[in-house]
């Protein structure tokens, strides 16, 4: 069955809706397309599907259009007939991609590619990434497909091994950037203006072995890349241009959904870091070439600072606000939005990754915005970034367990707790503690003494009696008496380094498992110095 706006309204039984017809036409829908806020022209043979918040940015339109609207915000319906638009308005908010998928099945039910298109939408909804969408697009179209950014840098591709060399893509894949003397680039350059000016993909029918269809990927009115399909395996079908157009739209929406490209030196840099964190890049030579192509200049010492955002799927404006701050505060840092966190790659020549002034500025900002961050240890090879990203996440996790009031945590300060956390899965940590320490704590409680505090201070000062006495503001003779008394009560030798290490670790364990009596240990805040 062929569908116009009225027939589609009759068929759309799953959703309660209202139909507003502003003009009559005989145009039949070929396929739906996602409504984007930067659209300026519309195809009368296309049904556009989008949220009401997007519609109000598009209206008024310059030409007739057919739009299905999901009311994610309230819109007045009284004046809708005034616009040159036929509208189907759902009566309640629904998931955009779920509705799009249903409409697509209705309109294209006679097409053989519906199952694959559903798989691509599922990939989009489940955030499997651009490469997964390109893989499904390859099955959908049955021909080699590539996605490159505006600088000719390869973002994703799918082609059989035997065609890579024939198409000249083997060099593109190896070097990461399209050779300027390649047939693809020559064809593309020849049709550059036509592709940029067209609202839909262009069918390039030049003399040569294969035809091509090329469409642009547009984000916020900016062309960010180009998607090209080469008719190398089978001839193009009549509706392939529509499929490429839909594919460009889904890729664009995927990029906007992840927002990984914002505030970086281009889309490809963000994809490189995202793929690296996803474990998709494991060849350090390939990574080195990509970094060089992108002009990524890193100094010797690298760190990962991860900012944990409490809200899931944060708003773009909020993300950009945060990215602006972090990149302006840490000059030269590269940041992306990844898995609802802001991941920042810091590089410097020597010394600490953050000055005291920068650190204080960051902490003040994080407190103000109710976010927290974790800093990894130093590393020197970019290929190791995934491991140190996990370190930064572990610093946040363990730091928050220790103190919910702090907002900035380093893995260096939490490494011992990571060790204990790993051990606790196999052992009862309290059993590892020195048995006489609990006896000393109980003795202090019963007798009103403070030998536990004294012992802690002694360990804190690395067994130096004079420094311990000064820290406790007591005479050295008093410190010596307490020292001897502790040895007598616990029946231990505090000259023994193994004993000191065991006691040192015991204090940390008791704090980790929340068994340390905070009232007994009067100066508990000094425990943090144990890890410095």
C-alpha cells in the first residue's frame, strides 16, 4: 500500500493522535526521515518525524511539509492549520526512535530491507556506535560504504577484503586519511559543490568502473562528514538514495546523541579517543599514525581526569558549559563526553599534572556544580589510556566510599584501598589486622586512655619518637613512657619493621571496613597523611 498523510493517520493505530491538514496533495511517502532543527527545505514525498521541541525551531517552513510530531513539550494546536504543514500530533509523549521505527515499518512494509533497517534503528537506540550503524548499512545497501570527516580522515567503513585494494581503500585504512590522488577523492572533489548544496545524497554517474552515492552528515548546520556508497557489488536500486539519506540522518543523530565530538579538534579526534576507551584500537602504531594525522601533540607525562556526572544523558548545553570550563582551565587538555562522564586527557612535561591554583579552582567548581572527579596515575603511552581511565573511575568509587563530602580523588591516594577491595572478595579483611590492635582500642575505651592515638601518631611519623611527641604536643619523656606502655600492653616490638607495617596496614583496613572507632582516634583526620 502507498501512503499519504491521511492513509498513514488511518494506519497509525498504536498511537492516539490528531491529524491537521493544511494543504491537499497527491504525494505518496517513500520513507520517513528524522526531523532536525536546522532543516530549511522539505521533500513533499517524505514524512518527517520529530519532537515538538524540534518543530518549533523549524516553523514556519518555506515549502509544504508532512510532519509527525511527538509532544515532548506542550504546543498550542489552535494555530497549527495556519502553517504550510500537514501534521500528525500524538496525544502523549513517546520514545522518538520507537515511533520512527513503527512509521518506517508501515511506509516501507513492501520493501525487502525492513528487517535490516530495524536492526540499524536498534543499534542506534542501544548506543552501539557509528561503526555498528555502518555495518548494518552495508548489509542494507549491499555495497561498500565509508564515512569520513571533512578533512578526509576515515571514521568508519565496511567493505569486503578483496574490494579494499580495488577501491583504493586499503591505503585509506592504513594511513587513516584518503589519498588526494585516489579515484574516490578525485570524484568527490569534482562533485564537491553539488554534494554540499544538495539536501539529499547525490548519485554520481561518472565514466569509470563504479557509480557512487554520496551524502553529507550535518550537525548544527555544519557539515561534519560525508558518507559514500560505491556500487561495486550490485547495481543501485531506485530507493538506495533514500536509504543513504536515512543512513546519513541516523549517523548524524548518533553523533549528536553521544556529543563526543563537541569541544575537540574535530569529530575524528573524539572518535579516536572513544574507540580507544572502547578497546577497539589495540595497535599502537596505528594509534600513533592517527594521532599524528590529527595533530595531537602530547607531552611526556599523561593523566586521565574523569568527571562523574550524576545525571544520565545530560543536556547538551550543560555538557558544553562543563567542557568549556575544563578546557579553559587546563590548557591543552583534550576532553570528550563518554559514558555520561567527561573524560579529560592531560599531558605535561614534568611535575604535577595540576598546579595548586588549578586544583583549588577545579575543586571549587566541582563543589558548585555538584560533580566529582578522579585522577589516574601518570602514564607515558597513549595506548594505555583505557587502563588509566579505569583507574580514574576507581579513584572516584573508592574515594566516595571513604568520604562523601570530598569531590576530588586521586588513584595515588586510593591505591591501597583498591588492593584491599580486591582482597576483600576472597578474604575477611578484619582477620588480616594485627590481633593486639583491637585489644588496645578496647583498653583505651575501658580506661579512658589514648594509646591508640599515640600508636597511630608514632606510625604516622615513621617511628620517630621526637617527631611523634611534637605532633602530640607532649614531652619526649611522656612519649617514651607511652611507647613502652604500648609495647607492654600489646606484647610487641615496635622496633620490628614487619610489626610496624602490619599495624600500619591494620589502621587502613579498619577504616576501609568502617570498623575504626572515630571517637577513640582523636585526630583521625591525620590518617590521610598515611597515604601521602
